[in-house]
C-alpha cells in the first residue's frame, strides 16, 4: 500500500473530561501531522472538545492516511 514508505507515529492517550483521546503524532514523511480522535460509547454523548483540538476532519478525504501520503510523495517529486 505504501510502496516501502512506512508511516511512523507515536500514539498518546490523553484524558479530558473522563474520556480518553488518542492523539497520533506522525514523523518522517508525515512529520507535522497530528490527529486526535475519540470513540464515543453513545451517539448523543455531550462531547466537550478540548481547546487543543483543531478542525473536525472526520469526513475530509484529505486527512485519510493514504491521501496524506500521496500528497507528500507528490510534493517530494516536485521539489526534486
């Protein structure tokens, strides 16, 4: 899938308002990308989003790993 490009990240577990957020900090080709996600047990959960969370990107295809990787690889080729 990645043609030899391994996606390296460190996953942090951050508790906020009794919920655990998974925060992935990428390195190497996706250096600078930080994604935070949370799994809710109920769809109507009153979610209080922490101040450190940015824009909602769940439905944005640009933030799928395969698309982020493709964009970074294309940019690398352009810079050569």
